[in-house]
């Protein structure tokens, strides 16, 4: 569960890291097809604050990789329903304005406005989607890469590199089932 909260904090930081500017791409534009699943601009804009200039790189270097890992986790039968329920329950209320989480609240307010939703409605859906995505990635890592996990402190610094290398191998494995349309 600690990993879920850590990854959620990272996702929030990435999601909040750059301002949103829209309209070079329409929300309905399909930017990629990953293992048969169509990815639209709206799918990305819903979860992340990415400018139109950043969108092509973000799709190619981050979102497609994340989607491949999620689809591979599902293919392996990894179940995240319990962890998602726990995570969503833990973060069940949108932080009030002006309280301890001003960057989270600003992100939610900005995203909700750009998507034509109320902040509460956006937050509820966002928490389910982002928690599910991060939990699939975490459980995949815990399940598949457990044998590669370092046993001593000296090797711990190589963990991120090993994970990234494994994810790159997944991209190669499924390269014939990945179409990226955004340039």
C-alpha cells in the first residue's frame, strides 16, 4: 500500500508539473493504439497536464510504455481491485480550497474546468483511474521483477535502471502491436 501512495504522489507531481494549453489536438484524436486499445488525447489530458507541444514526446516516451505495462499486468491476471478500492477510499474527498494541498486542488480545478466537469466529479474519476494505473504498474513490478530485486544496499541504486530496461524489453516484445499516430 505504501508503494501505491508513493506512486500517486509522483503521478500528482508529474500531472501538475506543466500548464495545460489545448486545442492543437482535439480530445477525440487517437494518438496511439496499444495492444488493441485506442488512446485518445482526452485519455492523456484527463490524467496529466501536458501541453500540446509536449504531447507527442509524452505519448511516445511515457504513456505508451505505461499502457503496455498495464496491459501486460492484466494479461498475467494481476488483480488490483482491492488496492484500488483502498487507495480511492483513503483519498475519498477532494481537498478543500486553501487547505494543506493547494497544488492538488489547483490541478483538479484546472483539469475539471478544461474538461467541462465539476471539481468533485473530476476528482472522483481521476482518483480511480490514476490509482488503478499506478497500482497495475506497481504490482507488475512486484510480481514480475521480484527475482531481479537487489538483495543488498549496493545494488539498490540499479533498481530503477533494471525496471526501465525491463519496460523497454516489453515495448520491443509488443512493437508490432503498438501504433503511434501523433507526430
